[in-house]
C-alpha cells in the first residue's frame, strides 16, 4: 500500500468524522432528517475542483478538501452498493 500524504490522510479523516457526526445527528432527528442528510451527502461528495485553470498548482487546503470529498463519495457509493445487495438478498431470500 502506498503511504498517504498528510493532506490525503487529513482529508480522509475529516470525511469520516463529518459522516459520523452527520449520521448520529440524522438518527436523532428521525426520518425527515435522514432524508435531508442523504441529499446533502450526495451534494457534498461532488466538490468542484476548479478545473477551468489547470495550470494552477493546488494548495494544501484544496488537497484536503478534495481528499475529503473523494472519501465521502467512496463511502457513499459503497453504502449504496451494500443497500442494493441487501435489497436483492431480501427479495430473493
């Protein structure tokens, strides 16, 4: 496994922390809050990387935000895949 840069590691940790806080808050708030959380996660996971000027080298903060968005997106995609697999299992089982 390749060692992660400090920015990548910080971004990934930030994503996990934010997701954990959001999930707990949504569980405490009920069904409506959970739906709002899922919508916000979908939007947050698509952080814009300002590709319109590719000549500019990204700064540390930008690298952290990009890593956070990428990790959030990866977790969200894995959760969706697991949900679909569990639904298929319930339907066939």
